[in-house]
């Protein structure tokens, strides 16, 4: 018997049970799997209803890919773009092999035929000339104008042969289908076409469809879409739309030479790509010129897309010619990523994330212009709300905890959980931030008298729009909001779904506090289905991304960020070095706290370095006993393992962040060797030395290149609140702009303000009347605009 129960996602199309003999060979079982794979595919949409959200495109089972002329042809319009075509074929074959039903509507026969006929004509002319003149030297030869139908007739077979050769590399079979308008308007022909395509798909063959350009009549006047069930096939856009609806396709991907649909012609100053387009939005856009090739334009694409959408097929229009994205544009769309323009019938209840970002930016500029007292007032009010409305917050948090208790590990549950004590600590931290906000935005860093009546100031200003992405840690929301308010930055927050209820309440309280000065939109909570990778592509509206969470989250965001700086840390591989002159009591206290206080934190100890002289001493035994009593699993470094006959399991890597009750133990010969070890295997986060020798300690503090370097204290002190910053937006191991726990100062940059009286650079030339002074002036404690007289 073949264990059918072990095969997941079996399509409801399977009507019969297959019984297999117990004597079946392995090869027969493999053959059976291959047969069943024809039916194992993603489940499509409900009949007649297109997908409402991009994320649902992953469920698309039957997909039509339309390749425009600009995608298939070369820039000289004579021949095919083989590299692009190969990438597209690879993606289609990959999706086909996943069990999806793929169809291609292609252009390119005319371009391929034009190349072929030109070659034949040139060859023929050169032969005739050689025979006629008796010499091989060619004279200038003019090419006749090539008629499109003749080019199509000459090119179609070559185009199909090329597709067949490319798909064969992926063990995928293809079939050619040529159609005209009559094939859809004649009921019998339409039924035959439908039947043929259904049979090809059933046999796991990719149909490649094109208009029969060798016999098709000239394009008719623009009389498309005269009613729900009428669309004339005058270009491949309308053909793809009609075919998608006829075949009840889940998704139509129309590839062209533009990124998608813009609110104004692409290339104009204010043109913005439209992420989602809804029926009825046509009046809000204008169209540019047509593509360099082909007979359709963007207006034709939109009309065809809306017709297909009305017929129950989801549509995405995207760029199939961009060299950096061509290799994955189709698979990205099917993965639900934010590529091109997605057509949807359902408008979201709230604003899009792009609209949220614009609102945040506009309100953020007002926030930055407030008096420091006003920003402090907002933060103090938020601190009060955290304690006054604690019952409301804790009820929401309990809902999140009840939902997560069976899904999250204990460390994550600890982060998710809020309590009265946590809220009180949050309120205290916010009060500290409110005080710091008094001297933040507009603070003068430097003053210079450049020349007489010419004064220069460097002043602090907000960075702009911050995107903070955090996991199941709702206490992050008010902390980061307070820091953004104090620094005058607009803020976009993306929290983990595990804390959705708590985040919603905390965000409401934040906006309530911001309403004191009518800027509630300065802090936005992204509650739509936006993927983190899509948020990281908003490089034109977001100035800085700050991830708060695991090292994996940080790495994922750093990879996904498209031109936006990311302020974050790599792994928190923190070391504690126990020197030969360390105090026994301090060692036990610090090691226990560094590892066991909160092992999931990025500032917990992951590697314990022991000076060689401590081995086989009572101190060493106490360290081991302490860790074992705390149920810490010890992994031996290679050198430590060499000293022992029986040692703990050897560490797989000395660059491991365990984030649990585990750590590596390694032996070094000196403080300098400890520093070298940390530089080689650490992550420049937080590292500690325990010693009573002040000279040794100072050398360690000076030589070690980490964001935080401690002497005789726990690594767990690497925290914005514990540093007196009020809170932190994260810990940075970068070396540019901010490092270590990033508080208010790390969210500020600066600008230069020059005040003069008609000065020009020519005044300071060799024959000018003025001289540079470059005198440093006292900065004082004033803010910009509150200048002292000189």
C-alpha cells in the first residue's frame, strides 16, 4: 500500500483512490509520486473572486504570464533579448515544477522574423552582387521595408523553437497555440480552444499562446470593453486578459518595460508608482507614450487588467526588462512581494503604508518645530497614561499571552508579558527622556565667526522618518515613541503579530499624548499585511531602519534594506574574561548575572574566558558548580577540551550566540590573548573583564574594540535605561553615527546654518576686500534661534 496520507495538499481534483501492491518496487513508487504531483498544487481562489491581498497570490494555482514586445525583443527591435527570456523561462519552469499550471502569452514573432528576413535579404543581395560584379567587395545595400505579417510568418517557428529548447533544459514540455479574434467570438472555436488548453494543462504542458500575426487584421479603433463579456483581441494585453478569464486563471502577470502603473507619466518629477490599483481610480491617473515596440500602451494594459479583474482573475503589471529584477520578478510576484502594480477590488479600510509614512513625515516636521517644553509635555503625558490606563493595557496583554502561550518559547513569553512593575519602570524611563528632550533638537554644537558679520552654527536636527521593527516586545513601543518624540523624528512602527492587541492599545495612548499639540499622526503603527521586506523598499520616504529583536531579524532586515541605513547589531556574542587576579566573590556574582539573569537578551554572556592559572583551583570549581546549579549547559572550547580527559561537548563554533542557558568555556594564557580571542570571535557588542589588577583592567578597556567594554560588572548593564538614557531604540555595533545603546543622541544628526550680510565668495578672493577669520565662538547652553549677542 502506498502511504497517500503522507502526501500534503492533495488537490480535491483527485477523484479515485490508488491501491498499490505490497510488492511494488521503489521505482514504481517514484513513478506514482510523479503522477500524483500533477495534482498536488497550491489551492486557488474561490471561483469567480480575485485575490484581495498580495499575500494571497501564493495560493495562485493557474497563472498566465504575458510577455510584452519590449520584454521579449532587444533594444534595436531586431531579434530577441535572450538573457531576459532565459530568466523568464527559468522562473516559469520553477513554478510549473511546483505544481502550478502556467501559460505564457508571448510577443516576439515579428521581431524574430525581422531579424531573420534581414539576414536572408542581405545574404541574397551580397550573393547577387558578387555574381554580377565578379568581386566580393560589398557596396552599400538598402533594405526594403519589411511587412509585419511576413515577419511574423518567418519568425513564429523560430520563436517557438527557442522556447522549446529553453524549457527542455528544465524537463518541461511546451505547446504552441496561435489564436485570432474569431477564436474567441465563435462559440465552437472558443470551446475547442478551451478544451485544448485544459488538456495541455492536465498533461503538465506549458501552452505558449500568441496572436496569429501572419493573418490577423489591422487593429480596430479603440472600442474595447463594450460590456462585461466583450473584449476584442487587438493586442497581447487584451489576448492575455481574455485568455485568463476564459481559462479561469487565478493570476495574470503582465510584464512590460515599466515598473507598473504610475499616477502620472513615468519619468516626470512627481510620478509615483501605484502599489495597488482599484476599479474607479482611472480618473486619478494620466498616461504617457506607448512602449518603444508593440501596439498597446499602458492605457490598454489597464483596461485589459480591469476587464480580467472583473472576470475573477487577479492582475499584476510589472517590469520584465530591469536587469536587477528580471531574474526573479515572476517568482517575487507569486510570493506576494511588493513588485509592480497589484489590481484589487477591495480597498483597505485604513490608509496604505505609503500614506501612513507621508502622514508621519508631515506631522514629524511639525513635531520637530515644537518648543522643547512642548515635546517634554507630550512624553510626560504618555508616561502618565501608562500608569493611569494600566488596567486597559494589561487586559490587552493578557489576550496576547493567552494566544501565544502554546506557541512561543518561555524567553519570548517573558518579553511579551507586561506587568504593573514593568509599566511603572517604563513610566520612569519616559520621565527621564522628557528631561533630556529639553536640550535635544536645535542644540548648538559649534559656532564659528567665519568673517566679519558672517557666523556659522552647527545644530542638531532630527534624522527624519524612522522605521522601527520589533518582535514580541510591546514595551518597545512607548520607549521608542518617546525617543522619537524627544528627537523630533517621525516614526513608523511594525510590531510582531504576537503582541497585536497590546501594541494597538499602546499606540492609541501614544497618539492621545501627541494630540496635546495636534500631531497624533507623527507616530504610525503598521497594522496592514505589509511584509518586512516590502517596508524595507520604501527608500524614498524612510530615512533609518532600526530592528529590535533577534540577530536573525537584524540580519534579515539588513539584507532586505534597499538603500536605507540600518541601525542594528550583529550577533550578541558577549564575553566575560576571568583574569588570574580576579576576586572570587565578584566572579561568581558577575558570571551568574551575565548568563542567567536573562539568557535570551543580546547582552547576556555567551563565552566565558578563563585564565589558565585558574584551572584546577577552587575558583574554577565554584564557577562550574554555579553554572551547573543554574542548569547552564557548558560547551568546551578546543583548548579547554585539550586540558581535560573527560570534557563537556565541544563547541561547534566559537562564534555562537546561544540565547539560552548555554555557554562556551575557553582557556587563555593572558589578558592580551583574551583580547585577541574576542576580536577574532566576538561581535563587538559587550565584553567584560573581572580582575583586581587596575593596570590589567585599563589595558583591556583601551585595547578592546567593542561597543561596550566593562570592568568588574555584569554584561547585562549594556542597556539604555541602565545607562541613564531613559530608554534605547536598540544597540548598535556599527562604527558610524551611533554605537552601543542608542538613546536620544543617536536619533539626531546635524545641519549647518550660515548667517551673513550679502557676502559672496568673490569677496574673499586674492583681490577681494574681506579676509577669513575662522574664530571659534562659545557655544553656551542656548538653542538655535536663541542667540547671544557678540
